[in-house]
């Protein structure tokens, strides 16, 4: 069913998944031990019901179709896996290393999204 959606809707769904995942991970300070898929899915549900314009374009039948929900679960897993395996850029690594040396910190990060979080956190610390 997901495959039948327009490219624009699929792109919007992918963006929604990645944005809500980044927001969720920021809320838990990228702490893997605090991660709870149920909490993320609640945030995702809230997002699609209150802010996702693409969700409004779906028919009631599409929203209720079990295949649609199955396809969405697969898509969520694909997007999150891609995010978690996308390595930080060399520029991010260099910036984080400089900031950590200046601030005397040591934050680990394994993917581009987490590196963005760490970089932003360090910049806020530096600007205080």
C-alpha cells in the first residue's frame, strides 16, 4: 500500500519519521538505555495526528487498512536503520573534536544524526 502513494507523500512520510525520531532521541539525550520504541511511536502518532499534512490526504480506508499500518512499520524501521548507519561527516567529526577539546568533554556519537545532536549541545555549552 505504501508503494501506491505518490512520491511527494512518501517523501513527507520519510521526513516525518526522521524528524520525530531525532526529536525523540533529543528528548532522551541520545541515551540508548532510555530508548523505548513505544514512547517513540506515541510521539509519532501525536505528530501525524496533529501536524502531518500528508496524513490528512489519506482516506479513512487507507488509515484503517492493516496493510497500511504494516507498511508504515516497515518504513519506520527502514528510516531509523538508515539514520543509525549514516556516518558523521568529516566536518562534523572535526568540529566536535575541537569543541570537546575546548570544553573538556567527551561525548560519543555513532551516526550523523547523533553527531548533529552532540555538535549542537557543545555549541550551546560554548555559548553559555
